[in-house]
C-alpha cells in the first residue's frame, strides 16, 4: 500500500471510530441522581423536635441546620428540665448549658457552661463557622454569643427555681439518668443529598457541681459524624460516655461492618464490662449509617428513639441490657 493510501485509510478509520463513540454517547441515557429520602433521629421521645427537623429536611434544608432547628424546639421548651431554658440549675442555683454540632465535612463547634442564652446549638454552629476554634467556654462563649446577636435571657424558670429550693432541703445527689431526668437531646439527620450532620444540647445533670461538663459538647463522646460512614449521639451519664468516647466508637464499629444496632449494643457493653456500678446509671445511644439504617440501645429500660422517615414520625422503644 502506498504511503498516501495508508494515511487516507487511517484517517477514515479514526473518523468512523469518533462518530461511533459520539453516536453511542447520544444513545446512552444520562445518569440521574438517585432521590434520597431524608431521615431524622433523636434521643428520647422528643416528638415535636424530631418532626420539626424531619419536615425541614423534606423542605430541602441541609442536615446540619435541620438538626439545629430540631434541638431548638427543646431548648425553648420550658417544660423540659434537662435542656435549654427551664433546665435544672447546678448546686449554686445557676442554669448552664452545653452543646455541640458537627457537619458532613467533619467541621464542628461547641460551647460549654453557657448562662443566659437559650439556643446554644446555634451558638455552637457560629463557633464553627465564625471562629478558628472548636470550643468556647463560659464568659467567653457568652460574650461571643452577644456579639453574634443572640438574645440574652434568664434561663431559670419559676418551676425550676421551686424544684431547686426543694432539692436544697436534702441536697441529695442522685446521678442516675432515667426517663424523668434524661439529660440530653442528641439528633442525627440525613438530608436529600445523603449528607449526615448532627447536634447535641443539654443543661446537664440536675444539681451538678459548678463547672461540671458532661459528654454532650465533647466531639466523639456526645456526638460524632463521619459522612462516609454515619453518625451517632449519646445520652445518659456523661462521665461514663466520655470514658469510652462512645459516639466515635459506634461510628468506627459501623466502619468495620457492624449495623447501627449492633454498634450501639457494643458501645453500651464496653461501659458495662468496665464499670461494675452500671446498675446505678443510664447510658444510651442512637445511630444511623449511610444506608439510612438506624439503631439504639441502652442499659436500663425506658429509653426510646424518635425516627422521622418519609413523612412519618415515630417513637421506637429501645432494646436494653438490664432485664427485669
């Protein structure tokens, strides 16, 4: 074959190949992103809080902001004596709040020992987005909140003050966390993009020592998110949850193949195996993975998890370790 014929044949072949690829591309349907049904879960029977988050997700809100507006329902609920305004005071009669948030990128923010500001989860987000820090405490956190435009108000309600004065008569310190003293709202959300974020807010143990901080604002203890795997939140005796970094542990167990349910069970068992006094306190966890599977487990009967999915908000009693 002469050189000019060889070149011409090669060009024709290249053109045919190119046209074939283009034709095939035209015939191949475009990949459409799979629709993801948002999910919201939270600790305890906080029906309105979880429904608020779920409906916000359905309306297109991202997982972090949905978590924050969800926990805000309880922060503003003066009948809830363990979260936000109306929370039980410490031994000195002062209401102090703790909170943390964590988003799908791994960013997080937290505040501890905050007085006079109700929506501490929202403040924690501001710490995350407006400062180079992860955590602010006490007066520093309060001054920051004021600069960010948050409303200052008295958190000690008449009902909480009366209960505190009654407690002063005996000043008994009973650390067991039960259905009446549930301590925390922890929330984990998955939005329509499949991204997972969460928030955790509390007034801490009733009549705690001044300055006491529990697990709720501690990343990895009260809350942990890894958007590749899932998220978890804790409630109960914070001192015990911190010792095992329980929420982080659950996410790592899910990373290694455990379901959210099995991971929650193993995290609780870690505490039980290491503390012979587990009958005197409660530890409970909730978790969700990227598949949208959820789970919860606790030591004592009485804990439950709220789950919002496809427009339905339901309370799911948790399985537990101690049987009657």
